[in-house]
């Protein structure tokens, strides 16, 4: 049985997990996905290099098989300093990640099968020095993106780095997302676009004080497949209207 309260907009557990298995295969089939992965790994390496000596806490939401973090730690001199919790719903991806971790001898890296959409998934693993929020912002509402960003300081240690991804498909929300990070007390470290695609990778550093952690807080909810921004963008590209439902986009700040 799936964990209670899965934040996936009413999708069945098995349909969702099957979908993400298919999505991960695109790393081997889509050059732009492979390039995005390399950019994320480079941002992780840079964030590791910025941390002072001692342990480095990392959390990853919707972590898949962890290839971003595990790839970044390969041959990194501080790999043994990392204490990481990677939360992923799909059991096959969790097991694949655990096998990779065992082969690499990374005793500080923990895979948890569960719901990453609530703050409770990270209890005991925060405050984190590096927060990975990759593969999320294209699958949730704009309101949830802003909510997640506002809540990220509760997961972060002082001077933490958040690494995130989002497509720049029309209407391009990435400038707004970058503004939301600034509003939440983050300073942009980098924003990289992937050639030949709409993919992009952002990295932001928390430059205000972290906030106290609160368990049980909803961070985001995955929308049904046909309502996700990434899906709607593909619909528009294929000639459909791709019109989002009322309330799923933010046009102006609420009064």
C-alpha cells in the first residue's frame, strides 16, 4: 500500500510510479535531459565546495534513483562528509538508488520510500545545507511553487543552497520563480538554460536567517497528468489550447 497522504492530486499510486519509471528512462534517450542532469550535478559540486569543513546535510524531494546527487559525489573529496536523505515514492527507483549507494560505499546517504510533498518527510534530516527540488515545479500549480519556496527556509540551514528545475515553456514562469526566491530571502547563485530545449536549472542561496522547522506542512501537490504545466505545454506545442484551469496560474499577487 502507498504511504498515506500522497500529494499526487488523486492519481493512483501504481499509475504514478509507472509514469516516473518511464520518465527516468528519458535520461538515456533525450540528450537535453542528460545535459540537465550534468548541470544539476555541477551545481551540487559547487554547493559542496562552498560548505565549511565538517558534515554536509543534503535532502532531495522526489529524488528518483538519486543519480544527480550520487553522480556529484563520485570522486568528490567530501563525499564521506555528506549526510543525505533522498525521498522518493517509486519503489523500483528507491531500490535502484540504494544499490548505487551501496556500491559507492556512501554510508551517509539514505533513501526513504515515501511522500516528499510534506515537510514531515524530512524530519530529522533538516536543517539541510543543500536542498534538491528537481523535477517538481513543472508538475504542480503556480500557487504550490510559490508556497514551496516560501516554506523552503524551514528546511534550510544558514547559507544553504537550493537547486531546482523548471521548463521555460510558454508562458515562461522562471522569471517569476526567481523573483519568488528573492522574496523568500534567497540570492541567486546561477540560472542555466539547456541548449535546444526549454529546460533550465536554478541555484539559490539562503541569505536570511532560516526559519524553525514545522512537521506536517504541505509543500506541494502533484497535479493530474493532463493538468500539469509541462503537459499543457506539450499540448500547445502539438496544436491544442492547453488552457489551464482557473486558479492554477498566478497573474498578479493577491490583494
